[in-house]
């Protein structure tokens, strides 16, 4: 089944909701980055969040980037998503391996440790919008809930889950994001809080086989839930050799000459998709001409 994000409203338009199924794209990320189970879970949660946050963007070229820099053994995560729900990302230490919190529960917060979450939105303005918070748990969903409350003043509830099988493949991945708009009634807020306090954990919902539609139905089904649309989601990196050539030209003539004289070649690695780009001395000299 293809990954996707659904966008919905409830409470006569006073609540907006998003839910995602992301098993395949998280599996793809695991395969290209060779992540350990706990790194797969952390990266998968961030990619799922980026897919839903990307679906909120208006412009075709708009981009949202989430970054965690932390003191734990994972060290950090960078992911980005666009308005087409295409995401990419990587972790700084993909092979991190720490004991589970308890049997069957990967210790994502322990792998991340103390640190900061930044959200950068490039929406066509002169300067991108950037918000930053101190991590409150390292579980990612709670940190994003706190980010929305602090940086964007939007009361939100975020649920993210990744289930990693015993063979380290991704069994399930998905999430939801529910946000209260200014005209939400006290009754709607109270009902929503009650629901969110009583529904199972995200990983349990996924393990039950619940779809994004099922999950929103459980939370908002009797609150005038309306599914607006369904957008395919995928892991997608837009790196190309041409883009890498432009990056090499941008470093300037002196640096290029140094690479040619000392190394006679260049190898560039894309952190997001792990592709390798090799340049011969002849290719570098052609780029040097462009840099003059």
C-alpha cells in the first residue's frame, strides 16, 4: 500500500487534522542509511512529521526543514518535506545502539538526549521563518507539540509511531497532527482532550492495523470530521550531478584548483540519499573554467 497523508477538518472548521501512513518511505530511509532500530525509529518519526507539515505548505516550491541537534549518542537528525509530501532526511549517527526502555520499546529519547529542535520554513519570503525550542522529552511528538504551542501559538496534539521488526525492517510507521484554530469552542477542546487522553499509543494503533482514516475517525468522528484530500507521500531526494556541479563551482576558483592539484579528483556524498558523485580531473578542470 502506498504511503499517504490525509488532510481533514472537524468542529465546523475550527479544527484541522492530518494523519499519515509512512511505512514504505521509512523503510527506504532505513535501507539507504543502514540505520539501527532506534535510529530508524527516530528518523521515521521525524520523516512522518515532515510529511504532514509539508502538506500544510501552500506554494509548490515551499519547504519545511526540521533539525535536532543533541547531546545523546544519535547526535542529531535533519529532515525536510515539501508541499507534495516528499520527504528526505538522515541521522548523524545511524549505527547508534542503546538498550530498550523495556522489552519492545525502543529508547528514542535516550538516543537523542538533551538538545534543541529547529523548524525552518522556506515559503518564498526574503528570509525563511525559523523557530527553535529546547527539547522537552526527545520523543519528538511531544517536542513538536511544545514547538507549536511556543513558536507558532497553535495548540496542537502530535502522535508519531514507528514499529521496527525483529529483522530490523519497518513493520509500521505513521502519525497524526491535530490543531485547534482560534474559533474552536470550549466544548470541542474538552472533547478533544478527553479523546487524546484515552486513545492507545500511536504504535499500538498502527499494530492494530489502523489506517490514518481510522485514527482520525477515533478522535474526531463525531465532531463533524471531513476528509478534504489524500496526498501520496514518498522519500524523494532532488540531488543531481548538475546540482553538485553548481555546488563545486560555488566554492570558488582557488578551492577548485586546490582539489585538482592535490587530489586530481573529487567525490561528493549526498547526506540525504547516500548517492555518490565522482568527478575526474578533466571534469573538475571544465568546472574551473566556469568558476573563472
